[in-house]
């Protein structure tokens, strides 16, 4: 209930203004967001690398609204990838892209053209991009753009949200050799017609998807903090004789850092999703929706300001 209200509030300008100035917001943000600039994020990535962890960088921002903002987001991603290239990080550092930040909702071709430039920059830097999955209205368009991009940039990663009723079918379509597929539960508000809404149904769908991806020939990217699902993913990988470098775990920056290190110490590939930038609002609200307990601190600080 609280989670649904938080996801609805993610679109509210009023809530945004209150939260932007609440001291508690800054505290929670510092935990989940690696800083405002690409350099801040790369420094966080260096620290993670010291612990044996890989990174995917997410320059925060979504729903461009107009072409100028879509262009600015594109330039931001190009700048990040130039820095990754200059540091010679290669595939240890990849980028996660939100197509709505590149203008997807204004014009699909514009988003595709912007994403192409970013994928080319990733290739020049010796790495690749993963297309984040966003709200249910964008799923079909994102899959079309993915297919186009993969013609020239086959390493482009896909994301499947297990809460989608079609998730298992999507995994089956995407589980082919060379196909990198991130499996997550799904973070956006979604109606019952297209998505499972009960926790257990989502978890069961996640396990069905894991089975498809782990038996397939692609490169599964297991994006969850859920201890039970992490354990099941490991068991399935062993059952199907997967080498550690044929799949990876992915966790968010600031979430279960001990678990990130534990998995890496066991020899697993672990990639941390490092969010950075000033457009933090939507990301922040989705994290609060997942752990509403964090909301209490933010609201207390807003009320006592
Ligand atoms: P939850 O159901 O949130 O939690 C299950 C259990 O995990 C909890 O009971 C607890 O034991 C443990 N846990 C969870 N959070 C914490 C915490 N903060 N501290 C301690 N224990 C915790 N969503 C999208 O819609 N599109 C995307 O492209 C996308 N990309 C993602 C990329 C990565 C790398 C990750 C990790 C998530 C991504 N998500 C994305 C978000 C995802 O869909 C979920 O909303 C989010 O991961 C929360 O689900 P969960 O699997 O961690 O399990």
C-alpha cells in the first residue's frame, strides 16, 4: 500500500519540492547515489573495483520532456563513456541507459538515434550498454530499439522485469548465445492486466525466468538483493554447470554491500549498479517504495525543518 503510494508520488511536483529540501533526503541519497558527477561515480567504481566488484553506471534522469533535455542526457552518457575509455576500464565498467531520458516518449526514432551514438561510444571504450526497463508503457518500444541496436552492437544488454506476465516468454526469446539479459523484479507502477502484483507471484515468476535464462545460452545478469533468489540462481548455475564468468549478480550501489563482497569472494562475477547525477527523484522514490522504512527518517526531517 505504502509502496504503491510512493510510486504514485514519484510523478508529483509537490512531493518532490518537499523532499528536495528535507535533510533526511540527503542522508538517504548519499547511501544510494554515488555523487553528482561522472568523476564521483568513477571514484566510487574504483573503490568497488578494489573489492573485486564490477560496475554499471547509471547517469540519473528519465522522461526527457523535450529534445534539448534528451540531447543533454545523450551528451552526459557520451562524456561518461569517454572517461571510461580514457581510464581503460573496458567491460569492467559498463553503462545503463534509460531510453526515456533520451527522448523515447517524444519520438522513438530520436531515442534510437541517441542510443546508437551512445552504443558506438561504448564500443570505442571497449565496453557495452544495457537498456534499463522502465514503465509498462515503454516495454514494446524498448524491445524494438534493443533489436535495432543489437544489429550493430550485439553486446547491448536487455532487461526483463519478472513482474510482467510476459516475462518468461521474453526470457525465452532473449536467451540466445551472446545475449546479455538482466533479470529484475520490476520497480515501476504497473496494472494487474500486465503485471503480477503479489510479492509471491513476482518471486515465482522470477524463479521461472531464472530457469529459462540459466538453461539458455545467453549471459544472465541476476539483479536482485533477495537472499532466496540469489541462492536459487547459484543453485541453478551449478545444476547447469555454468562457469562463474558466464553469468553475473547485480546489486544496487549502497544495498547489501556485505553480500556484494561475499559473492565476489566466493568467485562470482558481481556488478554494482552505480547511480549518479542530479536527477535523483524518480530513482530515490523507487528505492523508498522498496524499503518504506527509510521513508520515516525522511518524513521526520521534513516535518522538523
Ligand atoms: P525485494 O523484494 O525488494 O527484497 C527482497 C529481499 O531482499 C528483502 O526481503 C531483503 O531480504 C532483501 N533486501 C532488499 N533490499 C534490501 C536492502 N536495502 N537492505 C537489506 N536487504 C534488502 N527495475 C526495473 O524496473 N528496471 C530496471 O532496469 C532495473 N534495473 C535494476 C538493476 C539492478 C542492478 C538491480 C539490483 C535492480 C534493478 N531494478 C530495476 C530494480 C528491481 O526491479 C527491484 O525493484 C529492486 O531490485 C528490489 O527488488 P529485490 O529483487 O531486491 O527484492
